[in-house]
C-alpha cells in the first residue's frame, strides 16, 4: 500500500541520516587522531638524545572507514626501519598501542567541547614490557596529560616506580 511505502521511505531516510552522522563523527575523530598520533608516539619513544619514532594512521575509504582492513596504523621505532606491527617487540607494540589509545582519548575529549578532564583512562601495568627510558617517557606523558593539560583523568596501576 501507499502508506506502507511512505513509511519505508521515511525509515530509509532516517537510517541514511544516522549512517551519515556516524561517518561524519568517525571522520572527525579520525582526522584529529591521524594529525596527532605522530607527536604522541614521538614523545613516548624518545631516546635520551631526544630522537623519537614516527607513526602514521591512514584510512583507505572515508565512505566506509570501519570496513575491515581500511585503517592502517604504522608505527616506526626510533632509528628503525618500517616493519609490520606484528614484527615489533612486545615493548614496541605496547608503546604503539598506548600512543593510539591516548591520542584517541584526547581527540575524543576535544570533540566533546575542548580539553576537559571528562575522559577516564584506566591503565593496568602498561609499562610491564618497557625498558627504563620508555617507562620514564610514559610516566612523563601521563603526568602531562592529566596534571598539566588536564586532558583526562588517569588511573595507572603499575609496579614500576618511574611510571607514577
């Protein structure tokens, strides 16, 4: 019937609107994260002489960015050659993951109206696979985010003195 077709068309328009809003919000967050990920990764991987690694986040399809294999995250350790993330050491993977997590949390907070301490991040022994230099970098960065920038609230469980 005509009434049923109108109802179906109305529902389709609503669903299309939801899909557009979802894509727009994803792309906004992706833009911020891809812009900032390199700086965060550099800070977390800086060696004693200040040289940090490089990280890049790319998207193959902005129309369907959540499709499998669409996002590519490529962290490269300091003075290292590009390798697949699965080929990195446990500590390198931990730092890479932490950089992505922290960048996403801060970008998400900024989309919600600026740098507020609205996001709560709970970290449990993220420093377990890290050496002393990286533990110090992570601790310094977490303090900067939570105390100086007030970008988020962080609960960090650690047995390593340099983290807190």
